[in-house]
C-alpha cells in the first residue's frame, strides 16, 4: 500500500543541472526553523524586449523587531510607581498583582515587562518594608525619545540570501525549464517600514517599487 501514489500529477522535480552551481546547506545536526514570508511577483519588459520576472519577499510579523530599549519619561515614572507599590505590598500577592495589572493595562504586558525589568531596584536582595527601593540610574531621554515610534521595525533572523527557483510546464526539461536566481546578500537587519520621519521622495517609493 505504501508504494501506491497518493495522487497523480504531471509535475516532476527538476533534475540537477551542471550549469547551476551547487548550494551549500546547513549541517543536518543544526536546528533549522522555517519562518513564513509573503511573495509578490511582477513581470517587467526590458528595453531589449526581454520579459523579466521580479520577486519581492516580505518578512512575516514573526521576523519583525519593533522593540524600543530606551524608556520614555512616562514609562520611567510609571515603572517607578509600579515598583514602589510592589515593594510596599510585601507578601500580599493580591496587592502585587494589582500593581502589575495597572502597569500592564497602561503599556501592554510585553512593554510593561521590559519597563519593570529595566527599573528593577538594585537592592532587590535587601527587599523589606523597612528598606526603600533604589532604582538604577538611566541615561537622560535622548532627543525624540518621548515619541512612541522612534525607529522603524527591523526584519531580523533573515537568511544570508534568497534563491528563486522557476520551472515551466510542471516537467523537467533541462536548463530551459529550471532556473535558479540567487538574490544579493541580505543585511543582518532591514527596515520593514519607512523610518518615522522619512526623507522624501525616496521613502515614499518604498511600498510601490518592486526591484
């Protein structure tokens, strides 16, 4: 029963071509995670009359890093208030949970956790009702540091490069039906949106061009 195909198809995996350089894969003993991406394609007619297929690859949300390490003045104030309430609550778990809920409701749980972590008192090991919390000294808020959106989200954990494979007719016909086109090397982190204050007009072309 295992030798019976699940479905019939005319599609055939293209055979390896000596004209295409081999691609080195990662070792089999290294964990490999495949994260989703979105593809967009468009045909362009060049001046020579040749039609060229261009592919744009959009990282999925799981690739994006929009974390802002620096705290705003409001976040610093609310974070200090949270720790004051949590500290004075002592062993009262209900009061401690209420203090956390107020911070999380204001900034969202992920950001609240970062605020609490950044402002963790330096004398946490001496915590008691008779000792006041001592907060770490943070650098002054930088110019523009009060804005919620200070830097564009970065697409991280990207591969070294993309490889587009095209085959025609669902059958292997040698080089004519199998083409592999590697992309240029990918930088470690790329903006996934224009910057907060883009310089026009180049930034306005970002969502519409397909290179």
